[in-house]
C-alpha cells in the first residue's frame, strides 16, 4: 500500500472509516484481520453506528413510532432523554466489542465520545409530521456543524492504533444529542483532511434498478439522493456528498474488506 499524503501539519492524512450499526456485529474474522492491517499501515479514525444493537436492546426502538419524518421527508429517530440513555448503554458495548476485536490483533484503540466536545451540532429540525400534520416536537437530534479536532490524538502513531468515535454530539445548551453517524463521519473526514471516507454497510454496492453501481460522481449521487433512493442509503449518499464538498477526495461504500474497497475492487466509489 502506498504511503498516505501528508497534511498541512506534516502528518499523514488519515483514513476515516464508518462502521455501520446494521452490520458491525456481522463482520467476519478475515474482515477484522484486514482492518487491523490497514491500521498498522496508516492513521485511521473509526466511527461506529449503533442502530442494529439499539433495536435489539429494546423492541420499542424498532417500532414505527420510534421514528419521525421532517418536512423534507427525511427520517430521524425520535430522540428523548431516555433514548439518549439507551444509546449510551448500547454504545458502550459496541465500543468494547470493536476494541477487543482490534486488541486481539495487536491494535490499540482510543475511544472518544463525540459529546465530550468533539462534535458540536447546530439547530435541528423543529417541525415533524405527525397524524398528517406538521407539528413542533422536541427532538434531541441535530446536524454536526463543527468538529474540534484537538480532541483526537490521531498524530501519535508510535504503535498501531486507531481512534474510535461514538457519534453522539453536544448542542449549544450543552446537552448530549443524537446525530447521524454517516454525516458525522463525513464532517470528521472533512475536518481532518482525510484521504478517503469509507462507509461500511450491509450491502456490497449502491444499486440502481437492481444493478450494482461501481462509480458515481457527486452530481449523480445528488440526483439519486433526491430521486428514488430511500432509507439508510439516502443518508449515505447525503453523507458522501457532504464529505466531498468538505474536501475529502473520495468516498467508497460497500461491505467488502477495507483494502478491496480502497483498491477499487469492491463497493461504490463516489468522487467529485
């Protein structure tokens, strides 16, 4: 693998990898072997999801009533203080599992909570559809508006290590809030000057009319995002475009090994 390009501070530019909450528990041992090899070769920031584990934690988190849609049709988890508490419990177990997987392969993991000042959110949506009407609902969710990269010790590479970020955030009132993990990873990639954002998900590619797509421009990604694409993939396309607009040269999504996706052998590559 070729050496990553240096950033403005002289340090190698990192790779940001988002581990999907719907698949992180299903990744096999060879996949983790490959990730450990990637980390031993370069700076890596991992961002983990938690949607699958949260749904298994309690049935209420998987019910239709657990979600809201905003005026634009975007789906969001209805996040109350109790939901935040449940997310924090689930994330603790997810972090532990990822840390053990990598520790078994000689990689040290430093965990960082986004809500400890790393990820700061702006004003979230206030109006949500309910019973056919747009109503104002308090929802502890917001988009990442700034990243304090000083919270990440990504420059110390004296031993194989990765930084693992839990994508909770802090709002202007100091409250812990929910934020979309894909978009949080995109914000981190842009702020860190990442070479690539890898979105690890539960499908091999982005599909159009049942056919896998190997490559997309950001313009085409926007077209599909605003067209027929729904659910989690719509959010991933949104995150990919935000990463590219933030200065990340390329984004790749899929369920192959990180090495194969970086080499263009699997997944869908999205570029400017």
